């Protein structure tokens, strides 16, 4: 009975390390189980095309866009014409 019994106390740093590893393994294990499922692939739901006429709001928005594009084109052509007149 000459053996000395020493109890190793766990330090705070070692205890936190063990808790951290337990958390990591606890999160990794369910992810591994979920990725190994044998579920069949789901087919996408077919998308129906929008109606050809559109709503009144869509028609107004389209008119604004085309008007904006036309005004922009007029400004650009007018700008280049004025520039060419100055150069001549």
C-alpha cells in the first residue's frame, strides 16, 4: 500500500476544451446523418408563363419604359447632331 493515489483535477481550460469538442461532434453527427439520406430527387414544379396582356400596372410600367428609352435616344441623337454642327 505504498502507492500514492493522486487525483488529477481537470483545469478549466481542459474542461472548456472538452465541452467545445462535444459541441462540434454533436453538430457534425446530425449533419452526417442528414446528408446520407436516400431520399429521391424532387422534380421542379413547372412555371406557367405570365398572361400575354398583363395587368394595367404592367402596361403602365411598360409604357413608361418605352417612353423613357425614346426620350433618351432623342437626347443622344440631338447631342451628336449639335456636336457635329460645332465641328463643321
